[in-house]
C-alpha cells in the first residue's frame, strides 16, 4: 500500500467522487439556467488567499463547500453548516462572514481570505495565531480557524480594541470547550496590550 | 432530523439591474426565490423544508444598496446590510432606534451580510413549520405548536388564527415605530405601503408574512423625518445575547416637550405574527408626564387581549415590563 495514501487522503477521495456525481446533475440545471438573462456561469474565477484560479461551481454551492471539497482548503471547518457556530468564518473583502451561508457565486468578484491565507508567505504565523498559541487559546481546536479570522478582521480595523470590543467581535464564534477568555486574551495580546 | 451537507441543486440568477431582476421574478413567479443575504433562505433549502426552482440573487444590484438622504427623511436600499445600518452616521444621529435594533440582530457575521430587506421579509419562527411539517402555514390543516405537548414557548400572545408563530424580526418593530414606508417594484411599476401594512398576519394570509406578491421586489425602505431625533427606546430580550431571536422586543419613539409625552409610537415584536403597535398605550400616555407612574399605569393595558399558550405565559409580564421601561427610561 502506498505509504502516502494517508487516512485523510483516502477520505477526500471518497468525497470527491460524491461531489463529481452531484456536479453532473448541477451541469444539467446550469445549462437550463443559461437561457435567461443574468443566469450564473458555472466556471468562475475565484480570488482565494491572493491567488486567482478557475473553479467549476454548482449554482447553489456554498463557499465553505467550495473551499473544502473543491480547493482542498480544509482549514475552514464546517460545524453547524447553518450560520449558528462560526467555525467556517472567512474574510470576504476583509469582512468576516460565515462561508457556509454564502454562495460561492456571490464572491467571484471579491477577495476571500481563509485561515490558510493569514500567515506570512514565509510561513511565519500571524500575530493572532502566535498569541493564541501563547495563551493556549484552543482546547479541542475545531472553532479556532473561525476565531482567528474574526480576531484578524477586528485588528485590521481596530488595532487596539478594548476588551468589550473584542468580546463583541468574537461573539459570532461559538466555542463549546468554553475557551472564550483565552481567545479574548489572545486577541488582546496580539494587539500588543498584553505582553 | 436528517442533516444535509449541501444545498439542493437549483438554478441561480444574478441580475445586476433592478429591471432584469423584476423581469426574472415576474417570469418565475412562485418558482423563483428572492435572496438578499440569504441568512434565512439557506436554512430552509438545506433542510429541504421549502424549495423553489431557482434562486434570484439580488445582492449584485448596486442600485439597491446604500443609505440616501431624500427630501423628507432617508431612503435605505433593501440590500443594505444590517452592519451598514448600525454604522451609518445619519441613522445613528437621527434614527438611532433603527441602528440599535439592527445591531441586536443575530451575530456580527450575519449582520455583515444580512440585509434590511431580508430581515423584514424573513419567515416566522416555529419549530414545526421550519421542520417542514404540513401545518396550516405550510398549506396543511393542523397546528403542531398549539397543542398540550407542543413546544410553544417562543410563540404568539395575540392575533393567532390557526397559526400561532411569531415574527422574528428586530428591525420590523423599529420601522413601524418610525412610520417607515416600504417601496415595492414589479412590472406594474412602483407601489408603496406603510411598514404597518407591509406585515400580514395569519387571519389575512396564512402562507405569507408580508404584503409582497410573486413577481414583486422590495427595493427600499423610506423613513420620514416625522420621528427624527425623537426620544427612542429599543430593548430585546432573548435567551442568548448573540444569534437568538427575540422572546419579546420593544421599539418606541416619543416626542417629549417639557417632560410631557406629546405623541408616541410604541411597538412590540415577537408577540404575534406581525409587529404589534400598542395604540392603546400610545393614547394612554399622550399628554402625560414621561415618568415611572405613567409607565406603571400604561403598561397594565399593554397586554390587553393577550392569550397565553401552554408555555409562553412568561411573555405577558415580560412584555409589560419592556413597555414600562420604554416609557420610564
């Protein structure tokens, strides 16, 4: 057995074939849709993490689905898949949104940053990520990518937020481990207010 | 409840002109589903509780975005996000009631994409209806919530007619209190309807929550200067501070002169299928001092006619206390 065939790769293979089957149905519907004005084109260019690439996107596909299953950007987590947990938070033109509740076709003219895109080009962690490590912020870690995105968006707009402003900015991200204080401390540390 | 990882396959239209959107909406009628931010829509579709042949995505229509000052007040494009409303300086200074209400909706991420048009046009909250059961509102012939075992803690106190579900919107009561006008466009041109008449209860139309008809698009909300810079009060009580829908909310505007209430508009949300304007309370406080004593006597009549279900009796004192605070604050 190929030692490179890790468990994760094997699971991805299964999901891909499922997606391919769904796609063929989508192709049929999309070809109907193109008869009317304003109907969406299936093949679109997506600007993800500063890189533009063409992706074949079903008409009603969510951004979280595209990121994870088409672009292999599995850092974005799907928790509830209905806008009630925040694990799938990404930045769309700098604004935090739930990628499970945005159609991929809605972001084709926009810049999307997912958790894979916040570190520096040389791999250095973003200040928020480094501060979360120092503060032992994640417990199970599932909500962490979303917490990082919300904190990064806050500090981009407000480099020295108050504790209350941090609480407000992270309020759309659930943490079932209850590590909220760690994430708030981490965000304040990243802003240079806790040394 | 089955969970579905993906959206159902549907056609998607992304017009960039209002005229094109109207033409598509008219052609598809009931087979089309208008989407603004989609934050209510996608749950229905993922749950397979409702469906349509095509989504008509309005979010690319720039003409439907933004807040403009008009000759009498302001006009808010229906696709303006709740965050944009909360952060707008004109709304903050003149109509802070709406900024307060919009800022209490759901979570930051949802407010970043959820629109004012969608917030006022969202469907009612009811576990059974949203589960896809064939209740009255879904075209069936029974109500699952108004039964001895029914989960109806979040449901209506007033104006129930077969369906007991309550409105979920936080901005709707604020818009009624501000005497807003909804601007609706279709192939027949533009029509306007007052916010009060935009919302429709089950006695009049059990399958719709608004006056919008297939082929029509809500394009803007106009707020007249009548209540600009009035004394406002908004309060929302929910189980959690984020995400949750109101158990009861109250939006009120007072014109106060020398401590005396000259006029007011007081509206409660989440107590029936539409925002409930409390005209009896408005009449009772007119000409009275805006203080705790007036609040005490007026709040007593705020809940006249309330009919509690098995589990929502707590909403009666909750609503009274919110009205009391609105008047005495």
